[in-house]
C-alpha cells in the first residue's frame, strides 16, 4: 500500500534551518510529484511547493521563494523539504503529499512533522 | 494569484441533514478542484477531485459539483463521523491554493 513516512518533530531557534524528510513506499517514487503543505496551529492548509522526483524540478509558492529547497534521493525513495531563516510564524505541522498526475490533487499524505520555532 | 473562498466558515447541523459547502474561485479553474476532509488532529483526506469525482473508498453521501468559478460539496445524511473541517483546493496551476476551510459540527 502507498505510504509516505515523514521524519520526526523538530525544535529550532529563529534564524536556523530545518530539513524534513518524506520516505515513499508502495509505488514507484519517480512517477508521482511530491507536494509540501503546512498548517500552523489552529489554522488552515497552506501549499508550499512541489517537486518532480524524476527530474528534480521544483516550484514553490512565491512567499517561500528563496527560503525553501526541495530535493530528493531516488535511491531511497525520499523527498526533502528544507526551510531556512526560520521565524516563529513558521511553527506548523508540515505535510508531504503525493500528486498522482501533473497539476494534480493530492491522494496520499504523510503523517505530518511538527516544526516548532522558539528561542 | 487565484483566491479560493469558502462559505460558510462554520456550520452546525443535525444527524441526517444535508449539508452544502460552497467554494468560489476568483478566476475560472475549469474543473481542477479537490475537496479534503480533516478530522481533528488527523491528516487531511482526499474526498473528491476533478470537482465531482469521488475518491475510492469515500462514502457516496459525499458529492461535488460545479465548474469554472463556483463549486459545491454536498454531504447527504450527515453522520457523526463527518465532524471535520473541509477544504477546497484548486490545482490547475501553481500556487495550488486551498480555501480557508469550513468547520462542520453536529
């Protein structure tokens, strides 16, 4: 069965970076986009960006450009999202989600990774 | 960027009711619209994609309609397990924006 398993919770100081991983199983990793979505406490869902694991090409929402880097390691079917220059407003649960086709809805989601930014 | 506006922000209904949630896009998105359900403390779950296609395994009391700028999620015969926040999302291009959510209570 399709699974996306994310890395564990992180606590970071303002100005630091965080790297969240998302390991895929149950399907061919390189044939589906991986998207990143975050949810601040008590707030709604916010799309951050996408990555094509086959080509490595990626794109992000304008508000994250310059701060977010999405990469992958195809040998271990894992996608990564690194967010830099963290501030308290980045405290959120970060999800990876699979897109079954190009420009797609998200059919499978990871369990989420809580990132807390606090001094 | 295209904005997605849901209404209402919250609603309270009774078991067995029909519930309707609306999502409006600021520009046309043809049928590139999905609906997700997020129960408290849980991961979002895909309910409907392409505006009206039910995801496998989702109960048939959920249905979606619309195209262009106006879309609707309908829950027939509301059940206690449907208590959740529902989000629409457009995905015709980037950014793949979500609506602000509609909280459904019983």
